[in-house]
C-alpha cells in the first residue's frame, strides 16, 4: 500500500507544492497530489500550478500573513527551478 509520502514522491512535486495546490483548490491533500501530478505533465498545467502558488502568495499578503507568503515564495522559486514553463508557458531560448 502506498502512503501519501510515496504518492508525493511519485508526483514530481514537493510536499510544499502539493500543500499550495491544496490551499488554492480547497481539496484534500491526496486529490492535490493527483491534480498536481497530472498538471505538471502538460505545458499549460505547469503554468496553472505556478499561478496557484502565486495566487496563494497574494492571498497570504492580503491577509497580512507575511511568514506564510515568504514560505510560498520559496516554494514558487523551487517550483520554477524544476518547472521553468510554470511562469508563463515558455522557456528562455538557449544562449549562444
């Protein structure tokens, strides 16, 4: 039997990224794992996950929860390092 940790490891996302999806979509963690795992396998889905994290950051700032916003910013930084299409659907062209 797989644990939630096993499923997160198979999703190609971190626990923090999964929790950001959970927060944004108001769904249980296991459903967020499934949704995130599906989305990052599509170009538009990578963008959607990035937007979810950015939306969560804006919401945290709007409610004055700056510590949570800072954690989400680190989450977004890590996400974009591993999913560069997550920002706007494009990747910078290689430099000569």
